[in-house]
C-alpha cells in the first residue's frame, strides 16, 4: 500500500470526513499553495451537480486560493471533471485517488503529465 506523507494524509482524512458527512459516494480535499485546506462531498441537487473534487475546488477558489499543491479524491475516478479544474489552476498539482477505505490506487503528478504530453505529441505526429 502506498504511504502518504503527513500533509497528504491530512487531505485523505478531510476527504473521507466530507464524504461521510455528505453521505455520498465520494469526497475530496485540496490544499492550496498557502497550506489551507478545503474539503467537500459530491453535490447532487436537481439544479446543481458537482463531483466532490469540483466542489472542493469551487470552495477553494471562492475563498481566494490562487493555486493548489495537492488534492485527494476518495471514491472517485480519474475521469472526474474536477481534475480539469485543478489542472486549470495548477497544472503540476498532485492528485491522489483512493478507494473508500483510503487505499491509494492512482497518483497523478507533474511527472505523469510529462509522460501524457509526450504520448499525445506522438499521436499527433509532433
């Protein structure tokens, strides 16, 4: 099992707590470049649907966050639309995906982005 550093483990605890409070299938937490953390569960209203990661990014941005160091998503998927929101603000931010029990199954960081960009360039013939 992948061990998280203490700061990322704090995000995991916050994300799991948000998931539990919201009673949803996922939770997320982000840490901004000032070290502040924001956690949220998914929002499933008729008028508003957000993944947990989108909700935590929205909370951070609306509170004045200017960049992200890391995010943890519990019970989510790499296809989460919130990934694009994190990347728009901070392309190199680490995003950690765990199952509902907190076991890490994917970590996306700037080294992974470099590999993805290289592969995309090869596909386009660049």
